[in-house]
C-alpha cells in the first residue's frame, strides 16, 4: 500500500521523505519489523517506541511514524510526525488491512465480569446457526474454527486489524469481541466500526492502572460514547452504573434484567449443578449454565442475537444447546461424592456471584463449601482483603493460596488478604502458599455432598512466578486428586 494512502485520514504535523513509498507491513514492535515496513513509535506505559526507531530501521523499516522527529535521519526512510501516535495506530492499521470491520458485523462486550462467557457463547451460537464467525477473547481468538492463541483480552491495534482481516478473508460474517478498559484508553480499538456493544457490570478491578474507580467507569463509558447511531447498545440495568454507561450514546438502547422490567427479562424456575430452567421474555428454556450471574450473561447473549436479526425462538433453542465456557463455573464430580467448581473469579464481585450460585444450588441440602482462592501479584492490592472477606463470609472453610504471584512474594500477597480478616475469622482459614498442596488439602477435607470452589485461574493452564510461566492447571490438579 502507498504510504500516502496509509496516512490519508491523519493530521500530519510534518512529513520528511517520499510519500509514494510502497509499505509492506505495519508494526509497533520493532522486533517484528521486516524489510519495507512502517514502524510506529508509541510512548507506552512500559517503554517508549522512539528508543527503538534505530533498531526498526536496521531491520528494514522504510517509514517511521513518531511524535518526536529524530535529529539524524537515514536516507531512503520517510519520517512522519503526528501529535499523538497512540491515537493514530488504530486508523493506520485499519487503512493497511482494508477496513475489515466495514465487511463484517463486529459486536463488542465490556464490563468487569462476564465478557468471556457472553462473547464465547455468541460465537458458538452463531456458528451453530450456520454462520462463519470470529472471536476475540481472553481465553483464545478464533478465525471461524481456527484457534489463534491470545496474550491480552484485547490485542494491540495492528494485531487486532490483522485478525479481523483474516476473518474477512475466511468469509466470517460476524465477530464477537471482548473490549477491555485498557484497550479503550490506549486506543487499541481506534478505527474499528462496531454494530453493537454490550455492558455487563462494573466492580472494583484494574485500579493499579486506572488509579480511581471513576476513571475505570469513564474508560468503559467511552466505548459506548463512540458507538455510531445505527449500532445497538445493550446494558444490564441490575448494575447501578448500567444506564450511566449509555447516557451519552448515539446507539439504539436496549436493557436486560433479572430483577426489573426490561427489554430482555428472565427468572430462574429451577437450578441444579447440571444447569437451570429459565423463563426468558415469557418463554421457558433449559440451559447448561448455573447461577444468577449466568442468567444475566445469557440475557445479554439473547438480546444481542435478537438485535442481530435472529428469531427469539431460534435463539432459545440454540441457547439450550450451549455449554459453559472453559474455566467458567466448570463442575467436576468426584467418585466419592463431592463437587469441585473451577472458576476464573478474581474480583470480590465475581467471587460473591459464584458463591451465591453455589448456595442457590445447595439450598436445603447438606454439605459444606470449601473455597480455595488467592490474588494475583503486581495488580490492584486493594481488592486482596475484600477477596478474603467475601470467601470467609460465604464459605465453611477457606484456604488462601497463590494465584499468579508474578514478581511479588506470594507470602506478601497472602498477608494482604489476611489483613481483611479478624482473629476469629482466621480460625476457619488455612494458608497454604503452594497452590497444588492447597487444592490437595481441599480435596482431602471434602466429604460427600460438599462443594469445593477453586477460584481465580479458571481457564489458565499456567502460574507466573518471578515473571516465568510454569504449567499449572486447576482442573488437572483436581482430577489428580480424584
């Protein structure tokens, strides 16, 4: 693609060189630059791309996009200066990859909890209905049936547009995408066109990055502020910020609720560890999901499918065949009669939702709840005592253990969790740093009819210790105990 076409929609402050150059690739990571590429120098939170301009040119970059012009320029390289490169990466990537979101229907899901379940169920449902579909999620990205491993909830703009272009090439009609608060603030979704957006809920998370809860809310809201008038915006009005998110959107607003009148309304008729029987908008349906929080997730799925033109009855039939997402309230039955639930819950609210769901199924039955949980290192420390409090409040026995300590000492993380508990509460708490031993201990303590909740990692098959990934899968550990 010609350089001038690549930057045609941008406000250029300066251009030094040949804008007729043919650009063969776009990169924000200098290590990935190849001969003939454009390198965009972004001032990130961890590193400044301007420091790697020389490296990018060594590897063959023919165009450099920057905020600060280098004092020394290399012959044969074109330099473009912009006011803010981070804000422009998305548009450049969209131009380079042929504006993929103009050729498929992209729906974004944002919120603290529920994003993965909603996006993945929509992906599976629309594939079951005969469509070619793409998925961009925390667990894995998919180009129709082809899995593409993922590192972030929302990829960087170049990777994002490349994946969307591959979806278009594969014939995908729809794409469902988790939209993180980081991706909105960092303009990773810049240049993309969404036909719909969904809000799940918002509770304390990522304050290590956003600093305040108000900033976190603003980041989520910005996604809906930017939706076009011909898009739809579906919100959970059971969350007190549900309508706040949509107060400035131009999109068509729809609501869902399990508590109040809404466009999409549901109630639980029966609940078991095998699934639930629900009433959705006056029609009954059996689903293989458990818990009130999952009723909300399925309502969001139902609403999005209807807004995308699907018949409500066809949507309910498809919902009845859907299975829970990997690592989201996965129930494993032991030969000795207890149940282990593996779930990704890593916020106080998510932990509360999962434990509420377990209590809902166990109501009127004998059996104790044993909760195994920890908190991730180098993340919001303020939620650690809250996690411990929630676990103790709703469990008969709690085992505090490591999650992903990353670069922190596991013992320090556990002390932060313990700080939220009284001496009396600590009497019912075990602290076992080694996660494998913690899971083994929970299984040894469990009796017939008991439920073990192993929270925090869900689908993850690794632990990060001192920055190094080690294989570790909660489900594998549970099955070994069985």
